[in-house]
C-alpha cells in the first residue's frame, strides 16, 4: 500500500520549539539554522508578517507575537528589549506619547 503524503513548503522563520511540536504531532519536518545575515533578513520578514496579522485581527495574541519579534530583532542587533524600552521612554519624555490622540493636519511657515 502506498502512502499518500503531502509536503508543504514554508521557508520562513519560526519559533524555537516549532520543529519539536511538529515531530510530537507525528509529522516530519526539515529545518536548518540560519547564518546571521539571513537570520536578520528573515526577522525583518517576520516583523512584517506579524504586523500584518495584528492589523488584520487586532488581537492581543498577535500583538504579543509582534513584541516577541521586536525582542528578537533587538537581540540579533546586539541590543536588548530593555535598551529599546529605555529609548522609548526617553523619546516619550522629550516628544510625548500618543495618549492625547493628536492628528496633525498642517503646518505653515509664518
């Protein structure tokens, strides 16, 4: 008897435990570890993917996924989420946040 198998190709960055989860479900997967340059490119792709998913769903789970990718980008670029948060706080102190919901319509030179 010949088994009917189907293969889905992804070629995308996934969370660290995904291969383990796939194997534990009885499936087989092929994966590799990316070199640094390719990893940074795939992180950028993942950032766009997660942003699009959040924009479509508006779910806090997708927002958490986006934050996880931001954390990974910071680490991959030699920083940390704490350093990014410190930069955010500094910028908010100097320029404000978005709590006042200000829509800038135009600016004119006098």
